[in-house]
C-alpha cells in the first residue's frame, strides 16, 4: 500500500507550479469569501434587526394612538385586527415590571394562533380554545423565555408618542417586546418575533463564487506559465550545458528575479567556457613544449655506449612520446568543440564495431532498434572505441550491446579476460595508471584510454560502470541519461 507521503509527493499541486498557484489562489478565495460572508452576514443581520425594530415601534405607536382615540369597548376587536402572524398586542392593568414573567407571557401569546372575533378579551388572559396550527407556530422563532436583555427606554427619535415606552429584546435575532402606558392608565404590551430570513448562501452566490474561481484559475495558469516557462528554459539549458553542449545565451527578460537568474547563468556559462578553454590551451602547450626536450634526449641517448642502457632510455622516451601525443590528441579534440546533434546510437555503436571487426578484431554487436540520441557523436565514438580496444587487448574479444533502462541508455561492452579487482575499479580511470599482471606495460597503452572515455561520457552527463560478471571477464557499461526535449 502506497504511503501517505508518497501519495502527497505525487500530487499535482505539489509537483507543479501551476497546481500550487491554483491551489493557493483558490484557498485565498475561499478564505476571503468566508470572511466576507461572515462580515456581510453580521452587517445584514444588524440592518434587518434595525429595520424590524423600527417597523415594530412604528406599528406599536400607531396601535397606541388608535386605542386612545377609540372607545374601550372596541379595544378587543382592534387588538385582534392589528395582530399579525408574528406580532401580538394585549392590554394589562398593571405595569409589567418583572421582565422574566413578561417575556413568558409574550412567548405564550406569540405561540397562540391569531385571535378571532368572538374570542375572549386578550386582556383577561384566558387561553383561546383552538390549538395553534403548524403554520402559526412556524412563524415564531422560539417559544421559550429568554434572559436576554432588560427593559430599556425607547429613544425619542425612534418613538413618535410623547409618553415614554420601554423596549426589550426577546432573543438574539428579531424578537422584540414593548410596553407603554395609555392615557386611561392601562398598559399596551406588544411582542414581535419574526423568523430569520433565508440563508445568505444562494444560487447567485454559488454562480458568483464559481465564476470568480474560474477567473482566478485562468489567471493562475497564465501567471504560472509566464513564470515557469523561463524556469523550464533555464533547467533545459543547464542540463544541456552540463552535458557539454554549446548553449546560446538565455534571453535576459521578464521579472527582476527571472532576469537576474538568466544573467547569472549566462555569466557562469561564459566563465566556465573561458576556464575550460584556458585549461585546454595550457594542456596543449605543455604537451607541445615537451616534444623539444624529448627529441633532445633522444639525440643524446644515441651517444650512450652501453647498448642495453641506450635501449632502455629510448624505450622510456618512446613511452613519454606516446603519452605526449595522446595528451595533445585529447587536448585538440577538447579544443575543437564538436557540435551536438541527434544520431542513432545503435547505428553509431554498430559502425564502431564494424570498423574494428574489419581489422580482424574479435568484436560483435547485438542488433537493436533505432535509438535517437542527442550527443557529440565523434566523442562518443572515441569513448566506445577505447572501451572496445581495452576489452580486446586484455580480454581477447568484445561483445557490445545496447539496452534501455528507466531513465538512461546503456552501451554494454563485455570480454572474457581476467577482470579487474573491485578495489581497482576507480583507480583504472586515473590518467596514465595501468594495472600490473595481466594488464602489464608490455601489452597496454599509455593509460589514458579509460580516463578519456569516462571524461567524454561524464561530459554528456553520464558515467561508466565496471563490474565483474560471475561467468568471468569484465563488463563496462556506458550509461547516458535520457535528456529532456528543448522547448
């Protein structure tokens, strides 16, 4: 079962800049919308409470004026007429000082159905005969007493009568209560409880949020593309430059961070080119200058009287001459700067094997399909030739094949020789180093073959791996990485 960490590492938004920008923008959208909704909901609720309170006070003042201007005999009918699904009015003889008891009475009356003509007077406190219907009760926010608030004097600006009215909130939404004394000494009581309005989340909100999310996603894709395109170009250029390719200067454009990165890469490329050129020139100069003293020593050796001593000196000078020529040849190839191009790797390996087989060397190549690869073909050819020559010289034969692994191409060279001790695998790549025993000085070259081969392969971003198969011999693998396509 795949671990959570592995799944997380494979998530699109953690592996892609576009995915991360989209994710963060959508997260910011959700958070900002949530905060906006909470703020708007609070402001909306406050505005609705203010409007409901204002409506309730105006209606209560109108009812008080109507009761004062009509005979008392009509008061029960008036109270029944002005009642609504969410408002009740009733008269009491005494001042309602106990807020808790008054609220219980208010919730009780709000929970009852609308009064009918012919019902008892609401001031008597008798319970109406018929039961409340589901529609009536649904309009009441909650039929229970609340300890929220206490009696407060209504602001004169909101109350149109000269007499002072007292106001109390029944709940935390739109429930309100009011009491005011009429001219005849009775007290008009009013209770208002209207259910909260519909949810703030609506179809319009969903459409608006969806459109905003789509727009932000498109903006994130555009921004990420503008940012990631030069970064991808820089990554491809760095990979190609690390493989020894000649890379044109990157365009120094875009935001300051991207432009400074491109400028730094261009400066690094110029400095490395200059360093490699100076090193190659120095190496070539040293190899060239060594020719003169070697020639002088060769002339002097001819005057040595002892034939055995003279032959030893001349053999040493021949070896030095061979080493110098090999160094000069390698330096010349480095200075040439072979261009990189796409070749068929299988055809290249087969041609090298064919050329050596024509020289009566025991070299075979296992047929394989076409393998396009971007490289410096002459350099790869030389690296492979060095490995094959090494295999034939010390192993008697060379079997070459081409394989494809998960992320690299492999050119495998095998022989039937004695192999190399594992502790010597790294030392054989040191310039001018040669093994004793079966790989003696009498049968070997100058010791630059494997060193040059690995330098070439590493210049392509790959490496050479040596192993001793169980069946015997030596197995040398040129492993070349699959490179991304330049876009």
